C-alpha cells in the first residue's frame, strides 16, 4: 500500500485520470467548483473534520460494516466469498458515507442549503437524512418518471423534511435530475452546496466522493487480515452505475495489481437490445455532467437514455476514474443482464438470508463468471439492501418459486 | 477581415445579437431565419447547435433544443444548411453556440474547417474550460479564423475576468445575473453596478450582455455600460408562437420593437 510514484489511477494535480476527468462546466459554475477544488483537501484532512466524520460513521451510520463469510454461497461456487455489508449502513446503502462527508464540507464552507439529484431515491434519502441531522434546507431533484416508480423513497425524503422537485426536462430520469440540480446550483451560486451522489461530475467531485467511500476498502483490509491473515483478496466485485461503491471498494487496492477488480455494469435486456446501460460496452469517450469520461451517445454526440431494471445503474456514463480503470485494463467490466441480476438476488436471499438491492444483484451475478478457484478469496461489495426493490422482486416471485 | 471584428470596429454601442436554435421550429428554418434577422437589422446572429443536456439553459431554450433534435438537427446537418449562405447574400456575422460534446464527436478540427468553409465567424462553447481551450484548441481556432467568446458572470473574480479577456478575441458575454438563460433578470441596481464595475476593468474585448434581455427597456438598460446585448429566449418564444407564414414579418417586428 506504499505508493512511491503517483498512482496512474488516482486524480492528478489538474483534476484528471489520464485523459478522463477535468471540470467541463460553464463559467456560471466555475466559482462554485473552484471554491470546492481549492478547499476540499484542506477541509477533509483537518483532524477536527476527521474526528467528526469518523464519529458519525461509527455512531450514526453504524460502521464498521461487517465483512461476512458467506459459506453457502461459497460452497455453491466452490470458492471463498466474503460480503462487505454496506447494506447494513443507516438508510440501507453505502450512499450515506458520501453524504455525511459532503454535508460536513458544506457546513465548513458556510452553505445554508443543499441540492442533490437522485435516481432510485437512495442518494436522495441519504442526503435528506444528513440535512435533517445538520438542520440544513434540502432540495432533491428527481426525474418525474422516477418519482412515479420509486414512491416509497419519495415519501421517505418528504418525511425527512426534504423538498422533492420533479425534473420534467429531457427524458425525466436521473440524467435530467442531474441537469436540474446543476441548474439550481447555477441559480444559487453562493449559499448552496451540491451533494453529487456518485463519483461523477466536475473535479473535485469524483475524487472527493471516492475518498469518502474509500472507508469500504479501508475496513475490508483490516477485516480480511483479521479473518484470513491476508489483507488483499484475489477478487473485488462491485456494481457500477456512476460507480461510487465500486470506487470505494477498489480504492485501497488500485495499486495492488494482484487484486482483480471486477466492475458489473447493467446490460439491461442485453447489450444489443437497445435497452441497456452497459456504458463501457456501448459508450465512447466524451463529456457528460462536467467530466470527460465514457458515455453512451449518438454519433452526433447526444447523450442517449440508458435502461436497467435497477434505477441506481440507469445512468449513461461512468465516473472518470472508472473510465481510466477501463481504458488501462486495471478493472474488468462485465455486462450483467436484468435476468442475471434477478437470479443472483434470489440466490443470495435463499442461500444467505440477505435480500440485496437490484444494483448489488449485478455484482453478485459476476460470481460464476470470474473463474475463482477453491483457495481464492472473493469480496463482493454488498452495496445496498433490497427493501426498495421489493415491488420488482414481487413481480418475479413465481419464477423463483 | 473577420465579420465579427469588422462589426465591432464599425459599431461600438447598441449592438444587437439575436440567438436562435438551429432546426427550430422546423428543421429547415435556419437560413430563412438568418435572412429575416439580417433584413430586420440584427447586428450579429448566434446559432445554437442543439444538445440533449443543455445545463446552462432555461426551459425555453431546453425545449427548442429538444424539438430541434426531434426534427433531426445535427452538427453535420447544420453545416449542410449553411453551405453557400455567404454567396447568397448573408453578410451578418455568425457565431455558433453549443456544448462541447457534439463538437468533440464531430471532430474539433473538422468543425473548425467547416466553420471556415461556410463563413462562420466565431464560437461560444460554454462548457469548454478556459484552461483546456488554451492548452488544446487555441491554435486550431486561430488557424481557421474563428473568434472565441467567453462568458463572465457577476460571481467571476476580476482576476478571472482579465484571464478570460486575454484569451477571448470575439467579445465577452456578460451573464446578467446568476441563473440559466431566460431567467427573469430585473435590470436593477445590482446588475447596473456589476456592468459598470466590469466596464471599469477596461477590457480589450467588446462586451455584450445576455440572460433575461427580452424587450426595448431591458436592451437599453443592458447596453448603457456595454457594447450591446443578446436576446435568446424571448426570440425563441416568438418563433414558437408564430405561424410559419408570418415568420419573416414577425421577426422584423420583433427586432424593430427591441430597437424602439
């Protein structure tokens, strides 16, 4: 873990990961992004910040989350599988690691109001939660279509005191909710902080969010060492929409080439079906939401609408760090269909008594594909719990009877 | 000489720049709208290249972008439409405005070549960072005779304004108030102070004010401390509301009403 040279997988002094990253924002956002860029390291590395952050992660979020040896699942695949239980975090997913960190940054920047985007509503709930905790006004943009299909999370946000604003532009889903949140920030440049929910957006967001999520791999190292006598697994598996849980799960293993990093993308109904969110399989380099990255787009450079059964993976791009991990071959990207994800989610429920989120089902579905041997150690980042997906699971109960 | 440069040498006050989205309301309206704006007396015209995710734009221009894309507008299509306009009597300076991704996908050098070949005088790419322009694209834009416009907002620091002014060679686009295009900007004392503060910096480029300029009063107020102003959303609304056969006349009346 001692890096003598700068890692090719970490952000450089200019905000790039190789050719990816940067801050492609209109001038209206420049002062906001500059303020964050110039202050995020100073703020987050301050001992008092770290003390408050760690204490909230422990007492409020419930960290460290367990690293669980899944014996029956291991037997099924004839290998050794550990589950990093981010589903046990307060609010039910890893998302809160980031929102806790960012709200502490926002407070130190003197901001009065928080704006956020959300797709499935998990990041929206995690944001509304920390806003309630800190007493800040919270506005969450959510695609009009997502509001209809994720009603329980909309109600949770409202119960927490947040204002949920429907994004009615474009395709009325996550990409447009992100656009609307950025427009809100443009219109309220001085008193508002934008809590982006993933490792996307202009520099320094991808790096800042990855740092907050890096607690996942930091804990995995010590837990794995304690349980197996070794700090590094042979495989680390995580799903990637924008890619925040994967960024956290990979973080401390990026420069450990023996750890195979496996990123599960949503293939939807199949890569060639026209209903997919498999960004690296279908996308090309370009610019999305303020960063140079890989995104799904038309020949003319218009962003195309992704599809996945899982609203959290329903995003046309990936974070710039993931684009670099893909381009350099450091991480392997596997495309997982809706069906494969459902199979894996039902399998985990029946074998281990854990109902995972549909997003996480994509990571679990990689298990039969990676060729893990008997003595290999495989860690799956169990990014979220499946309560929010119960309506979808219920529709398929008969198939798995 | 570049038509934009020539314009600002000739005219240093009350310059009217009108924006419209290519391919809106109908796919093939581009040249006829250009023609009508020229005849009506617009000093320069900014043609928007539609984009799926225009974050700096408010609802009116977002909707025109979406409609234009549904109509089939692309960067390649726009250059086809602009082919030969300079031979057909269009003399008004033309800027292309758009987001970076479609330009990058088209190919930046090819884009510059096509601009030069069709007689485009300059570009506004709001999400092209100054630093990337300087490092990667500046010589290319210069090689093809394209002038570059940068945006400045009330939150832009004086040091940053000077940096932007040093690299711009078309004009400086002063965003009147924090917000997206089409926001109702009240031309109040704050805006006036910001415009006069910017004037006091003594910039090398002409300055045009945009965002929320919609009529004669806001045009006059915006032009008091600057070289002129830009009208976008209000013009898009006019195009939206006007039946096709009345379009040329309505454009003429609109421009005259701003000048009144």
